[in-house]
């Protein structure tokens, strides 16, 4: 296995600079491409400048293109990346970073070479150790609540204190603070900032207010 020795420092720095911009990263599944720009703008104006758009919908890649064009100052990541082919698609639409729910050897190998940094998904210490071998030091912890939540992350810090995480999955306004209080948590991801009812109603002001509330509450 060849490992790029530059990876730990450069990639870690790139991911840190993205994650330090926001304690909370909204995780978006965009159903209608015309919602993409107003939704992103509402979140950005509310103070959340790092967004993750998942590849769970057909219009996701087009949505990201439009968001990147309309909000060049925002950091926009592509989530639910499962294969190197999807990773390539993320590069082509100008993603600032890539997020995976879990991570394969193929994704790690691709990520080491890619100009776009990857936040690899892990749920266990064994998975974390595989990423570690490839030089990764920053991870998505998913599904956070189902995988042991705050207690699991505290126990990860024992053997591997240098690892930092963005937990996602089951996180909301009531428990985000518990995660953000941990030394090894950089930020949290969540879909609670874009309730389907508000998006369907095109209530962008309502979403802007939710974003502002989160940005104010969780700003450290």
C-alpha cells in the first residue's frame, strides 16, 4: 500500500480550514433543483457557510453547480459519495470537499490522489485505523447516535487522541451541544436545519432564522 506522506499535514489543514468555519454543517437532500440556490443562500445568510449536499437525489450534482456559481464564498461539499466514480463527479462540479457515509479501500486510494479533500465516514475504531493507515486524521462519525454517540467518541479519544470528527446522524438542536463539547469534535452535521415542511413551502426566511439560531447558539 503506497501512502502519500504529504497527506496528513496538507489534507488535515484543508479539512480543518473548512470545518472551523462552522460548528454546524447542514446536510441537504435537494429534491427540486430550483430550491438549491434560495436554500443555500438562506443558510449562508443565517451564518452557516459550510454546506453538504448529498447525492441521494437525482438533481444533486446540478444543484451543487448552481450553488457554487451563486455563492462562491460558501464551502460546498458533496455527501453520500460511495464510489470513486461519484468522487470524480464531485470534482467535476467543483466541490470543496467530499463526505462518505462509510469508506472503502478504493475511496481511500482515490482520496489520497484527489485535489478535493475527503472526510471519510467511520463508525468503529477498526474503520478509523484503516483511514489512519492512509494518512487520514479527520473523519465523519456516522451514524453518530446509532453508533454510540458521545460515549463512543469519548472512547475513541483514548487510543487515538489526534483524530477529529464531524458526527452526523441523529443529531439535532437538543444534543448538538453535547457533541461540540468534546475535544475531538470539530463540528456536527445535521438535517434539522432544513425541515421538509419549510423547504416545500419555500419558506426561505424560516430557514434563515433556523440557521441564525444555530450559528448563534453553537458558535464557540
